C-alpha cells in the first residue's frame, strides 16, 4: 500500500507535479497502500506472475525458498521456526469495496455521458458538475519528514523501536533486493493484487518501503504517526484498497525482512514488527472507514478550459462533479482516462473559488505519462479523476507574519494560490514573491502575478531569470540564481517561508532562506524525497 513519493526525472516537475508534503512544522505525502506511481518510461507489456494454488511456487528470485511469516505475534514459548496460519490484524467492519482501480476512467464514466463543457467561469445548469456548497477543507497532515524528525523527540526509545531500527540499519545496504523480493512474493502469493498496480513498476518499486518502514521505525510518536498514517489510509481509497489487503502486505513485508535481516531477526524482533505493522495498518483502516462516510474515494472532474502558455506548459481548469474541499497551497493526485491506475500530483493554482473550479499548471516532461496527456491530449469535455487533497504548505491565518514565497517554473502555481488566500482573508501582511525561471520567456505566469501586485500594495513580485536580460515589471527584476536573489534582499527573520519547484531549487533554497534569517522551523516546502521519486 503505497502512495505518493512524487518526483521528477530528467527535468522534475514541481509539486503540482508534486509532490507532495512540507518541512516541519508542516510536513505529504505520501505513500503506502497497494497503489502506484508512474514510471518515467512505459512498458509495452508486463506479464503478471500467476500462482496456481497455495502453497504457492517460490517467487521468481534466486534466493532459497521463503517461508511465510505470520503477521500475528507468536507466543514466547513457541519455537521461532514453527508456522501457524496467518491471521489478519484486528480491523473494523470492512469498508464497502470501491470501484476497481483497474477499470479505466473512460469506462467508469464516459466523457460523452457528461454534460458538455461550459465556459470556465460558469456552471452548466443541471450538470452533475454544477458547483454546490463547499464543505470545510481537512486540516493539513504531517509529512514523512515530520515522522522522521519525531524520532529525535522519542527519548528513550521503546524496546520495539530499538529492535525495528536495528532491522532497518541492517537492510539499508540491500534495500533494492528487499524491495524486489517483497514484490515478487506479494504478486506470486496474491496475484489478484497485481491488478491494483500500473503496468510499469519502476518508480513504485524504487520507493517501496520508504513510507511504511519509516512509520514502523518511529512507532514511539503516536500523535505524528497517527496523523500521517490516517492521511495515507484515506488517500489509498482511490486505489481500491480494502482491509483484506493489509494482512497480505504485512505477511510479505515480514517475510522479506526476515530473509535479509539475518543478524537482527529473531522471535523478539519479529514480534516487534508484528505489533508495529498491526498498529500501522489499523490506523489506516480506521481512517479509510471514517473517510468513506463523508467523502468519495475520488472525484470525477470535467476539463472546462485548457490554455497552452508555452509549448510544454498548460493551465488546465476543471469542474469536479461534487464539492471538493481543499486549502490554498495543497495538492491533489490526478488520473487521466488515457493511463488508468497512474496517478500524478499537482498543486492547486488558485485558492478555493466560489464557482468550485480548480486550476493546475502542468509541465510536460520527457516520458511523463500524465503530464504529457494533460498538456497535449486533454481538451474541454474530457473527464479526469482527482484524489483527496493533501499537503501542509498552507498559511497560518492566526498570525500576521510576513510571507516569503520562492518558486521556480511551475512552482509558482501554489504560491499564487497562497497570495490569493491572504487577499481573501483580509489580514494584509507583507508578502514577498521571488519568481524564478531560466529566461524571461519561461516566466509564463508573470502577467498574472503582476496584476496581483498592482491590486495589493502589500505584495511585492520579483522576477528572477538565470540568463538573458532581466524580466519586465515587478518591484524589482534580477538576473542570476534564485537563491542568490533571496539572500540579496534579506534578512527575513519575521517571515514564514514557502518553497516550490524542482528538488535542486528546494535544496539550495532552504540554505538560502536560512542564510537570509528565516528560522528553519518556519520553512515549508514540498517533500524533496517525493519530488525526486516522481518522473512525471
């Protein structure tokens, strides 16, 4: 059960190709339930392993046969080698099974069955896409980085946490082998689960254990862990994940760990992992069950406007079929009818609107399945699917601190939404926006930002280009690297900082912001790990 760890390939897309979560005190993303991320290159055909009956044939790996590992804690007096039937972790009543993920969107709700596209600023009377009253948006959830940071506060570590961390340290050098073995075992012993994954497994495989294993490693911080895992459980509903899937994943997880953690593995360590995984899966199951009562597993959204700003960047506006609650600065996952079961993350390019429309800035990247479909194939009338909103790069409206927004490329999208959010709340505070690109031509949304600057005296927009003449307009225009421009205008000790863009910008931007006086705990950005993991 895995979800987001979005990230770029040769030229990564920002969070709207998101990725995804933010640094403390925020924290996206995501990942963890029988889902899937798209890879950077399509596979012509993937033959799924088929197991005739149980006991199943050994997975296609070179290692010796693997015994199944129980997911329930074995009694202390039993020998470690004794096998017992696998029991499922305690769960609530199973949730209603969602529509199979493998069914293409076009089959589930064909485009021609939808109401015809309406102008971007209006709703079609009588259409299922007519906006209705918008429910309250969920609170931002902590990210994977926040979960990892919580380990330092857990002093002293519990006995289970110590045993789990020993396992993690041992398998780290052979993480690729553990991942491959896990998937081979899962698909051979539970071939029906293969249908929940996309055809290509490259990206999914590379980030396999990161979310779940990290959660297990930090079992001592219940509050942060619960908030993070609950978000994962809710997000995994769109993949068709149901409670019965969790024991299968747990069984194969423990078998893979026991196969490779030969020095640290034993009855006590196995029991610690059983307890940790049982708690983790129950949190996710409970969250999914509660979410089912108040929200759909996904939203259908009709494209009502498609504006090509550059040959590879499009501004896409959609109308959800029912109210979609979110906060400015958050993102969502998108699935197109052309690539079923392949989801990519994109940030919302505006604050919540009264007409219910949602906008995204999408950059087509080489071999990007979803991004190329959204830029070059999507047209008004097409219907896509949206997952639940996520991310915590949001504005704290209880303070009057200034906002320092640094965005590169399509990273300007969530920053524009933050500016609109500040304007709508009426608490005018200084907002500094540094908008960077390679050249003036690549500042595709500069005119919009300059219009916002003209309308709001508390807003300063500073375009920064890496090469060529300085960009037109703005409070000031700079030529050079974006982090250098930020340092030049510091210090920003009383500001909350927001970073959005490719991984390289995030890394250098954090250092620049700290150098400009911004406290590290007031810097928010999309998860670098998730950005790196995504190829679209």
